[in-house]
């Protein structure tokens, strides 16, 4: 059985790691480069770096921060926010990232997924998807709608349908973030995560809401998620990556154990 991955998310705004609740009320909590080095030392499997205002501000991603993080870690590193073209993808990969995450730009130009997969391989292309629970309708049959521009703008697209299309276009992975659960520390949105992880055959990363090791266990045992994204529970030093992995391993979840 493949090991389940623990991925730490660094949301970055103006060069600082930031954290909010349901995409609002963000406060700066540290230096992303130093935090990346610490999580690497703790044994995290991967890191995700999101420049959370690059798309909404219509500016380029902060490449110097990407380069700084890449110098400190030797594990898979995904970068998203403000990536709108093949040239942007190339710049981010050249700066040291192993994967690029596209969200708003992919909705606005789905062909970008295909272009990225063809140029760099599907393993490099992650679809970032921010989803919110809404009334079911003929347009949104699953009851979960895709949002863009950092979770600010409803896209009028059904989450499950978009996940299927992204896989068909060549996305190698989906990072699924629940806007309703984001930053709450109340647990992942299990219904949404189960829906998407059973809709597609590519790996799905559960994101939004983890506050306890029990929440990570829950998403792995009750859905088909391949990985769990965490942030607040380690950013505020309530737990370490080692603590979370030990907790999971003791309960039968296959994880890559920390050896240092």
C-alpha cells in the first residue's frame, strides 16, 4: 500500500507566511523560508507554497521566495498563485519547484492544464481547487461550487465535473480545499473529499480544516485521499510533523516515518 503523505502548506502574502479563517482575517505568522527549513527537518513529505494574492492582485508570483525555499529543502515542493502561462510554469520550475499548482488560471483557460502536462509531464501539474457548499442545481449537481481568485469569486462550475475534466486534460494531482472548513481547525470536509477522491483516479490532497491528529486520521480512513494538507496545527506549534506521523502509524495508517 502506498504511504499517505503529510504536506505542510505555506500561504504567503507580501513575502510572509500568513494564516486566516475561510480565506479572511489573515495575519502574518513568520518567514516562509525559515518555516520551510523547519518542516523539512521535522520530516514532512512535501511542501506547498501559495502566493495567495498573486491572482487576485493580477501580479506575478514572488520568485525570490520560491528560490529561497528551494535552497532549504530536498523534498517535493509545489508552488501556486499567479501562474497564468507556460512561461510562468517554466520560471517556477526553474526556481526549484518540482510541481506547479494552477487554480484560477486553469478555470479561465482549461487548455493550460493540457499545455503544462504536455510540456513538463502530468506529474508536475497540480489542479488547485477551492470549493464551497451551495444549493444543488442543474448547474451544480454535486452541491459544491468551484471558487476562484483566492476563494473570492464563484465560478459557476460544479466541483466534481471540474475534477473529471482536469484529469482528462492531464492534471496529475488535485489539491482540494474546502472554503467552509479552511482555517477552522474543526476537521476536513469529509463529504467533499470523499466525493472528489472517488470521482477521479489521480491523487487527491485533502485541504482545509485540520486541527488535530484525529482529523488527519479521519480523512485517511473515511475517504480515498492520498495526502493531507496541514497548516495551523503545525504553524502554531501545537503539533510537530513527527507527532502526527507517529499518531497515524500507531493506528495503522501507512506513512513515511521520520528517521532523524
